[in-house]
């Protein structure tokens, strides 16, 4: 049976009004969806919020010889500032066993490791300014060692207040933990307070991000290079 045509223009007018009402709603929905979906291409660092990195253990099985660790202290005061531990994948661990007497080779192997987990625990409270100062100083060492470009150094320095703005009044507290999971060109960062609450959680898809973080630890003249490399011989 064929549908009967409307007796008058009432039904047709109703349909047109409904269409006019729905059009802006559909446009709003499409706009919202576009903001939720990642862009097809970007020219800068991609940052998305995902699952946090565990501060208890790396997301891969630790391998003998794949651990570098040290206690950083201020020499003049003899105060323990932080504990830094790095775990690398099995292939890199095997490589480190052969080159541990060559600091420059160790540094290059660490920053190029296919997979790395970094755990940094603060043992003393400090201000946001001093925290940023330490990052900038060691980042400069990474740039001087040509682990990163001057452009990447400038970008990171500019982004620090955005990433760690929550430290402006709070500062870094004793017991805070920062963990990184680096795999390929992706790097995840999670910042925990002493009670285990997550204050910052970020994923970057940036080939230079790994070099910036790891290079800051192992570049000549950095605060951590000597202690980390010595730890391989223990």
C-alpha cells in the first residue's frame, strides 16, 4: 500500500521545521566530536592523557645489568636531594655489559634504548623555581652534547610552566615521584604526590623528547652522569 499524500501542507511544514531544528544540533555534535578526536597531522609535540605509568615497577621485565641508579646530594650541604633509577630493555642491558667502561658509549646506548623506565623520587622539598633551574641546567648539557637541538631545548623550557604549573604554590614535596616510560618515539610521564595521587599525566609522541630526558641524565657535566655510569660496575 502506498503512503497517502498529506491532505494539506501541515505535515510538510512540520518536517521542514524539524530539519531546521536538527541542523544546528548536528553541527554542534560534529564540532564536539572533532575536538575529541586526535588531529590527522600535527607539526609539534602531540600530548594526550592516557593510563598513568606505574611508580612501583617498569612495564617490562627488568634484566640483570639493565639498571642504573644513584643518590643525588648537594655536596656542600651533604643533603640527599633525590633518588634516580633507570631500567633499560634486555638488548640494551646486554650492550651495556660490554661498554660500561666507556662513559660516552654508555650515554649513547641509554638515550637510544628501545625501551626505558625512569623513576625519580624527591627526598627533599624544593620550590618550583629550583626544580625548573635543575631541569634547564641539565637540558643545556644535553644540548651541548648534541643529544638535542637548540630548538627542542627552547620548546621544553617554554613548556615547563604549562606542564608543572601546579607546582607554582605547592612546590615539590618530599616523597613526590616522577616516572617516565619511554618506548620508541613515545614517552609517558606521570607525577605522583607522596600519597600516590596523580598530579600530572602526559604522553608525548616526539622523537626528541626521549633524548631530552635521558640526555639530561647522561650528558657530560650533568648532575647524574657520573653516579649513573658508576652504578653499572657495582
